[in-house]
């Protein structure tokens, strides 16, 4: 398994664990709005972990896609997780930068070329 596939697998496992933590461990500690925000973070985290895994295994030269998606996961989901736990507004303010990175990651797939060294 290549490095990006491993990163994606760890990211996916982390998304499930954080989603479960939000659903079961945070109920008594944050507002309903906070739980919804956490749920959004976990949802986007998991979806984009799957995309990262697919890109890691696809016979494409998708270096920028993998970089943008992983950066987007960290900034988008990470900032929301930290915001819910800390209440520090700064983290909510930077969340759109992570969203932009995710959008650019998807768009970069339009420009991904077939990897010549990948088996057909």
C-alpha cells in the first residue's frame, strides 16, 4: 500500500472515531448547534478521506488533488473540531479556507493525467 493510501486510511479511521466521539461523548458538553457543527466536520472528513483513498489507488497523476484534499480536511474539519471544543471564533473564521482547498481539490481532478507507470 502506498503512502497516500495509508494517510487516507488513517484519516478515515480518525473521521469515524471523531464522529462517534461527537455523537456519544459531546452530547452533554456542547450545544445542539455545536453537535451539528461537529457532525458536519466528521461528514466532510469521512467523504474526503474516501476521495483521498481513491486518488491514492487510481492510475492518475493526482499529486495536487491529494495535497489539496488532505490540506482541506485538516483546515476544514480540523478547524470545526477545534472550534466546537474551544469556542474560539478564529477557528470558525478559517474554516472556509479549508472548504476552498477541498473545492480546488475536486477541480484539480479535471487536470489529472493518467499515470504512465501504473498498470492498466
